[in-house]
């Protein structure tokens, strides 16, 4: 029987020739990657004429791009309904990574009958491990069935990394941090992560993090632990123009159970101690001015996304309940529920409609360091630099994503980076987005804020006890698909008054 093989296309059009670049050609890229991990900024534009020019230039840039079509490659077009009986699976290119790390991320196993769509999904899940710059599936017909060849290109995995970044997207020298970090993303070849870092300057701190995705090779159980020390500028008092630091020291350990490929549960226990510097009597929950916080949390996750950092299909659901303080503690006893839901649908070829809903609900007396915020981790694009606080938060987003320049792969000559310079990606996609959010407090705590027992900077939301007042922003953006960082975003956001913000950030918004 004559054997035949063909390539399964899962992420981008393949091209006949791989682009070769010298180290000088890509030195700027690696400077961008270094800065992109920790640096993102917002430029506020003032003046009607400047706003009009920015609006025109940015949208012209997006919509005058003609979607590029990669040169054709000899790819066999197969029907999604056609099934293949997988008689064997072979993995190439995994010099560091153990084969079981790849296989446990796949639905497809030896003896299964699968479609091209199933294989595409598996390939993107393997890529989501973050260990490979490129993942390719090949099929070869054999007498006993179809052999699946998985060809991976490993990324560099050990990063001794100098740290220098500006906090809270504010480019001021008094908000700069600097230090060193060591990150190993594939420890022992098991996709275990080991990270240690320390830094000085604004918000100095240090941490040690270790995670095991499969305990003793058992893919059903995973573990993570961390220890930390931070001296953080209090967000709540910063909104009041006061320089008050929170000294935080503690650690946590989490044990998880993987029900199946898409569903998992995790139980975590932690302990931390927080005190203010200078001391602020009455602003901690404990009257001694220092809060000791035992924490217990339970999390359920359902993840059917195909590609973690830029999904084109599937959904993500995370639901967490956490208890802070001992039960019936006289001073520290509050609870929080965090629900994050995301959905991704392909509405026409590679055009993706993405939606997000995030909800934080609190119960009990909430200290400033446990409140909900906009303007830090969670932001409303179009009001990116505006900061507000509350006890409960809701954030909803809708985004349309479309390709402009499909992802291509290039490589640096082997004498520079060896095998780790192969299959480095680059592509551009565009987006249109809408963000909506609200903050509110518990009705039981209204008098604490109205009587100024605790200060709160709720801004436009006021002291509302349900989400009646909302803020929104909208705009458009460009997503650059690059090695290691994956996504660098450049966006133009507007509020309801059409005030303009330029946003530069790393990773996809959700």
C-alpha cells in the first residue's frame, strides 16, 4: 500500500520559504519583548484637533490594511467530517519536553477515530502550553491506520531576567522598579514552573513560585506554592493622595484535581500578615493595627479554549469562593466570590466574536486592601487611567477580532540562537471593543463610609448599593503576534465624551 502524508493546518497559513533574519535585524524585537512584559502605557491626548487627527490616523491604519494571503503551500484539503483511525503517535523536536507533557493536553490518543477539526483543536492546546514557538501535525497513512506525527519547535525555557518597569502605567521615575528574576518555564522537562524574583524602587518585593502541573506524572493532580514579601503603596490611600504603604508577607499552597481535559477544581490555603507604614490605627480590621489573614479558597475551572492567549473558539469559566479570617473571628471575617466567564465564537472564517463577564461579590467588613478597583488590574478601556474603588465589581466586554496579516514564521541563523531561533512568529490582527463596568458597596456598610469611619474613593459611582451607575468605553486596536510575549496590543479608546486614550499593553485583553 502506498504511503502518503499531509500537513494539518491549525494556526496560520504555511509558506514555502521561511524568512531568515540576522541577529541585528531582530535585536530590536528582543528589546521590545523585555520591555513588553512589564511596561505598558497610556497617553492622554488633549485638544479637539489632535483628537480628530488621532482618530482618523488610527482607524485609517486598521481599515486600509488588506488582509494578506500567505503564499499557497501544498496542503491537502480534507473534509472536517472525514475521520482518521490513529494507530500511532510520534513526537519530534522535543529535546527538553517529555512526551507525556504533550500527550496529556490532547483529546486524541492511540486507538481513537478523529476528524481534522479534532486534530486542529489538539494542536492549539499543545501550543497553549507556552513551551513551543510552533506546533505542527502531520498524518501518514499506514496499513493499520493513520500515524500522527507531532513536530514541535521548543522555545527557550530559562530566563535570568533583569527587571525594570513602571508601576500602574505611570511613566514617572518615582514609580520605577528594578531588580532581577529567574524564570524556568519547563523545569525537569515536565512543564513545571520555577520563578524567583526580587526588586527595589517603587513597591519593592520578592517572591518564590513553584508549580507542578502533574504530581509524580499523574495528570489528574497538580500543585502550586508561593512565598512573598511586598511593600505596596495602598491603592485606597493613593486615591486620597496619601502615601501609605502596605507591608505584606505570607505564602500559600494549592492542590488541584483535574476531572478531565476541560474541568478542574482547586483547594488553596494561605496565610499573610498586613500592616500599614506609617501605622494607621482604625484602618486595619484588627484594632492593633496589624491584620493576620488566614485564607481558604475553592475554585472550579472549565476551559474549552483552543489557544489560551488568542482563542478562536471555546469558553472559559472560573468560579472562586474564598474565606478570609477564621470563622466567627471578632475582627477579621469576610468572604468573596469571583466569577469570570469568557466565550469565543468564529462568526466568519477567522473573524472572532469574544465576550467577557466578570463579577466580584463581597460579604462582611472589607478592608482597603481587599476592595474592588478599576484602574489597576481591571480597567475600562476608554477610561484606562481612571481609578475608582468599591466592594463589589462587575465588568463586561465585547470584542470583534479579525486578521490583518496572518501569522508567519521566521528564523534567525543557527549560529546565533541555534534551534531556539527557529519558527519565531509574527502577525497582526485588529479589534473593535466595548467595555462596561460598575462598582458598588454592601448596604450593611453604607454608614461606615458615609460617617467616614472608612474612606472610599468611589468617584463617579458614588455610595451606591447596587450597580445602577455604569461607566463604559469603546474603541479599536491592533494586536501584534510575537514570540514569547505572544500578544502586544496597541489600542485607541474613547469614553462617552470621545476623549481619546492611546493604550499600549501586553497580552490580549481577555
